[in-house]
C-alpha cells in the first residue's frame, strides 16, 4: 500500500480538538480504585457510544472542509464515533468494517446516518478498501485531528488528577497513546504506558525500528487491538521513546474483565480492559498517581459471559 502523507499533530490540533470535544461531550468520570495505591480509573465506557473513539471522530469531523464527505475504516468503535459525529453535524460519512467485525458494533453503526460497507476478513482488508473510496479519509488512528481528539482525555485529567501521573492505556493503531503523549508533553510530569495485545505488537515494533514495520498478527477476542499500521503512519513518531510499551494475553484481559465487574460493577470490552490487565499482571512501573484508561464497553453478551466464566 502506498504511504499517505499525514501531518504530525501539534499543540494547535489539541486546542481545536478540545473545542470540538468539550462542546459536545461531558467529561468522563475518573473514579478511585483499589487497583493500585491512589489509582484512578478513567471511564471512557461512559461515552455516548461506549468508547473513547467518539473524541477523535468529533475532532476529525469538525476539521473537515465544509461539505467534504468523509470515509473511514473501523474495527467498530471508531465507526460508532463517526456515526455519532455525523448525526450531530450532518456530515456525509462512509464507514468500512470487515465481515468479522463485532456484530454488536456493526449493528449500532448501522443505526447512525452513515453508509455502512462490509469488506474483507480483517481490519487491514477493510482499511485497504476504504482508502480506495472517494472522500476525505479519516483514519481511526493515523490522522492529526483524531490523535488530538483522543488527547482530550488528558485535558480532562488536568482537572481530575493532580501531581505526577502514570497514565496507562490500550494500544491498537496507537491513536490514543499518541494523543495522550501529545498532551503529556504539554503538561509535564506524566509518564505514558501503552498496552498492546501479545499477539499484535505493531506499534512497539515500529517505535523500536524508528519506522512503520509489519508484524505477524494473531487471533484475540480483544477486537480493538489487533492489526498492522497503515504505511507511513505517524503514531509511532508521536509516541516516540517517551512512552513505555508492554503487552498482555487474552487470559490476562479476561482476568481484568472479571476484576472490573467484581470490584466496580463495570462492563468493559477486551481492549477496554487491557490497561487494568497490565497493572494486575505486574507489567507496569508506576511513578506518581496511576490513571488507567478503561477505553470501551462494546462487547457482545455471549463474549462477555464467556470471559466471566472462563479464564
């Protein structure tokens, strides 16, 4: 795939994203947790679409040239965010998902005023197809407005968590981690930790290599995490060497889902619980107050029930 030229986001992007997001969404809760001393859980599960991805979508749609149509690929949550943004703004949006995308997410995307296209067996297939369609392509991770939109989580934490912080978040394509890294450099005193699936480590491999590299991607029930990066993706550059990267297994994520339910009565999807999984597994070095981003709740009832029953 030919690399697109994507601009690296900066402070102005974060300001514009904050205007778009704070005007549309209430801050999500940051609740105390016994996960670690003084820990907070940043509950993006409380977003109207059930995921943090609505932040980047709102920022991206606000940044569209007047009247320009948008096209995107999604594993599910970004598509929901784009649908929500389309409903608010009237933007013309096409969302491409794979034929194996989460049924609950696909059904909910279709309820928004978007064109929904299913193509290919994997997210990579859907993304490649979306890039061939007419319109302004809004990547769920490789887009300056989307990255800045995800960074608005940090702007909310400015008012919710004082002092030095370790902020732990899941990593798929790296848009969330890049946005948090963008904010952390602005605030100072923040250590960022990204958590990948053990079977899909494209971001950490690319950060280590200093360029986007392709990795082998395995099967995981945490459907928001697997996949390779788009050629020329800027998220590894934005994340850089400042963030720490680790990984968790499906078994550890299932343990985290059960912990969130038992300790907090919270429902999370697999990707959403990755940060909790890493802390429970002892994979995170914490300096300052830990804040774990619980990034989404959109999981089917059968998949969730199975995760609760089976290690």
